[in-house]
C-alpha cells in the first residue's frame, strides 16, 4: 500500500480524456509567427472554443492544429493519471483506475489498424499519427498501472488487455524500424521504454533488440546520441532511464551503464553554471511547457548511481564533434562534427557563447517542424554564428579535430564549400577567450563571419576597421575583433532564436570581399 504520513494534500484534478485521436504535435505552431502555440486547456477534454492561442494574439483553429493539441492533451492526461495513481489519497487512486479503464475502452475501440490520417513517411500509431508519440503516452499509462498495482489496487481485465496491446504495438513498430535499417532511431528507445513499462518483461532490457542492444547502436563512444542534438540526446536518455525504472530487478551490463553514465556527463559538461543547456542542432531553444521533461530526467538520473561530472576547462567530444571550453565565467561550444542526419544544421565551425545565465551567442534551436519556412531558416548557415562564403548555405558536411590541450582547441572543415578550407582555434588565456577563424579559398570570394546574439549587442567600428562589441545580458561580455585583411561590418536586424522568431536581435555580418584568405580574430572577456 502507499504509505501515508502527515496531512494529505488536496485531491488532484481528474482530467477529461480527449475523445479524438491525436495527430502530429509538430503542427502546434502559429502559421504567421512561427511560435509554438500555448498549451491551453489540455486537461479539459475539448479544444479551446476560440482556437489555440498564440503569444502574439492569434487564435488558430484548423484540423492539423486540433490534431496536434489532441496529442498534447492525451499526453498531459496520461501524466495526470500517473500522478493520481501515485497519490497517497485512495480516492485519487480509484479515479486513476476509472480513467485507465476509460482509456482501455477507447483504445480497444480503435481496432488493430494504424491511424489512417498519418502522413506516408510516418511510423504510424493507433491513437496517434506517430508510433513515437503513442509510445511516450504508453509509458505514462504503464507507470500509472504499475503504481496502482504496488498500492494494492486490482486492475480491470480491460486495462490489462490494453497494456498487452500497447506492448505488442511497441514491438511491431520496433520490428518495422529494424526492417528499415533504423534500429538506432530515437523512436526505438521510446518503443523499448513503452514495452518495458507496459509489460514488465525483461527482454525489453536484455533480449534481442532491447535496451542493451540499442545503447551501443545509438550512443557514440564519447557518450553522445548519434544525431548530435542536445534535445534528442536527453530525449533518448530519458527513455533509457524510464526503461530501467520499469525493470529495477533486471541487471544491466557494466558497459551499458558506463555508456549511460557518459550520456549524463555530456549534459553536465554542456550546461552552464547557471543551468543553461545549449540547444545544439534540432530541438527547442526555450520551451517552458516541456520543462517537465528535464525535471523528469533529473529525477531519474540517480538510477545510474553516479554523481554530477566536474568538467575541466576543455572537453572534446571526438565522435559527436563538439568541444566545450569553460573558464573565468566564459562558456563556449564549437561544432565540428557530423551533420547529424535529419536533425542536423548547416553550422560547421559555429562558435556558441554563454555566461552563467546569459545566452550571449547561442545555438538558435528549432521551431516545431510543421512550419517549413522557419524550420528551413533555423537549419540554415545564416542563422548560426559561423562562416559563410558568397552568402550561400554550407553543404551538409563534417569537420575534423586538428588538436587540443588543456587550454585550447583547433578544428577544421574542408567540405562546407567547394574549394574552401577553414579552421578555427580557441584559446583560454588570462581570463579571456581568443578565437581565430581562418578561411582560405581557391579564388576571390566573399568570406563572412557571423555574430548572432540573443542579448542586446552594441557594435562600434574604430578608425582602423576593428570592431568592439558589448553583449549585455545577466552577465556582460566584451569583444575586440580584428581581421587580417580589409573587412566590412554590416549590422542588421535579424530574428532571434527559435522560441520566438519575431524577437529582433542585432545580427553582424563581417565580410572580406574578393578575398582568398582571411583570419578573423576575436578576444572575449567577461565584464568584472
């Protein structure tokens, strides 16, 4: 039974379950402004009568947005059922049983056929367009059922039948990914978690194509999920930990636990002292409605039995292709690795700069995928603090590590543009970060380095053409910038990061015209 100590909290709210099937959550985006719509009324059981609200004042009511809202509402309802099932109040737990029974009847009524409204490219679910979102929902359902059993509440046969059906659907979807050569997909991690949560069977951990097989397939030796996206890295780690939570009695080999611990260490190293987690490659830049995901991940990390990592001044991830430099209040990340598949951005040799609580020059993240124009923008070279040639996008390419020591890193890329090679060296010295970006071309070209802040940026040009910058956030950064040849600085308004494309920031394009070689040198220091 659930132990009860002290005064009981007030009863939890029971959600009203949505009656419709869910669509594709990435469609929950304002078509005009590119922002994710507000998560209004998710526990009310009905789409907002006057449309889903946008922070800029729009109200959107169209089928794709309704379907996306329904995904979020089902997910929120499942999490609320889980909370009811874990409540110390017997009345809350009885309500959880009733709601699981209602979901079991709804799921059974769908039949075995996949969702007929899903796009052709999707791995389809039954209650949702995507098997992935169905698996995420199923994990919460399985957790609720387990909590109720632990508390001594018998589950109706209908609920047990639903759990078997969900585990079976997860297995079928996993088989489809294996057949397509996509076993390393982040989808697979969640299908495994759903199977484990709903069945409690150990083969989801140690059996063929279980967690112990997926970890070495999807996680690089340096601890990064293969796509090189902060969001999907944490997304997959959370699925793994939910699998372990569902199967505490199943031993996991040391080499698998070591790789999971390395995944957690990646997040410790990336995070600034103030808790900013750089949104590298695809993933939300700042998404308050989903902060529960990081909260849940933090709650699950003790399952690994390891404490937080204490990174040194320089950490290099050779496989994923990132280097992190941190000292004297400065936190820098440089990207030199593989493109990252469908979640990659055209940002080789980008340099991201953070203070403890200041996103001076962050990776801009990504909008919900259904907004094609803004999604294209945030994956482009123009959106990133990297180099560009002739105003063109970089190719989907991979850089390389030249060398590093305990105070510096040098990286390069020869495939971003035909006939162009570039290398970037960053050095921590006497309380400063020295950044030198050199680009060489096979003929005269327009070579640009780009500054892309998410704080107020002041730029001043000296008589000698040098630039001085002040980046004003919770901490203030000062920059001094010179070029080895004549270069023109253009300051212009540009969209801020992907949490709100309508936020205007000062962009700087610093360009050497008709150049065959240029070195842009910047010295950054924290204001004290």
